[in-house]
C-alpha cells in the first residue's frame, strides 16, 4: 500500500468484495482492479483445468485487462459483472506464484 492513510478496507477483491489481508494475497489489473488468491484459484481451475469458461458477452470486457479479446471468461458467482479472461487468469497465477511469501499455488487436477 503506497498511500500513507490507506487501510486494508480500501482494497477489495472485485470478484468477492473481500478486503486485502496478509492471508488474502491479491493481483492488481488495469485501473486498480483486484482479484484475490481465493477467487483466482476458482477462476484458474474453471478456465484452465476444467474448461468451464463461458464466451465473453460482446458488450463486456475482462475487468483485469479491459480487453475485448476472444478468450473465455470466468464470471464471479458473487458479482456477475466481475469477469476474468483465461489469459489474465494465467498471468495472475504466474504473478502470485512468484511471490514466495504468500504461498499461493495454482490448482492442479
């Protein structure tokens, strides 16, 4: 957190609305969008392991990259406006795995 007065309540996962915490690592996308490790686990598993992504609606974009790409998306069960594309799920997984302090691992079948 770079802001002197920022608190964990200032940083919410866009997919489940949980606050940032030491036990809840997050990856930041464009324009401050955030996905927590728990939601990333669900998204990565659905998109990469189970092939359960859905086509992105034409009028919507991935909230992590803001791209209207053709990748399938995972839609949060908690917030149906929160979508992450397959590419961003992988990039976010790589980012969290690089942070050895958080201990996050991508789900495997």
